[in-house]
């Protein structure tokens, strides 16, 4: 018959609590999505009073213009879903525009658009 001391139980609890905290912190990070095998810094922003009209950007373009464009578009869709519950977007630059012709800000692709609420 094995007897576990009170100290042993306390240590085991500490280990379990620390392991749980470590796993929780690890899952707090952002979900990263690769485009063309590369990771891009992307974000979307909009005024608090008008979440439908947004600006999404991603870069660096130096990793690949196609990947940066895809990352900006992905961020735009995430923004519209998060704030308006839709993935339908009217971009200021027509869809199908070659990535090389998209607007840029330094080493970043910039997409502007409006989330369209479906009725």
C-alpha cells in the first residue's frame, strides 16, 4: 500500500496547475495562417461608428506580392465576419485586379472596402 504525503499531493497539484496555465497561455496566441508558405503581418481597421468601411493591409510585399494580397483579403473577410457577420465585400479596387496593380503603402498591400450585409 502506497502512502502519498501531503507535500507530494501539493507538488502534484502545483505541477497540474502550472501545466494547465502554460497550455492556456499557449492557446492565447493569434491564429497564424500562411500564404504561399509565408507568414504576413496583416490587420484591418475601421472607425468604431462605421465598421462596414474598412482598410486592410498586409506585408511585407518583399516576401511575395501574391501572398501579401491574399493575407490582406483574408484579414478583410475576418473583419467583416467579426463585426457584421458577413463575408460579402465590395472592394474599391475591382476583384480580379492583378496583385501587382493593388494599392501599396510602403512594403504593404492596402485594400479598402465595404462589408455588405445580406438581407
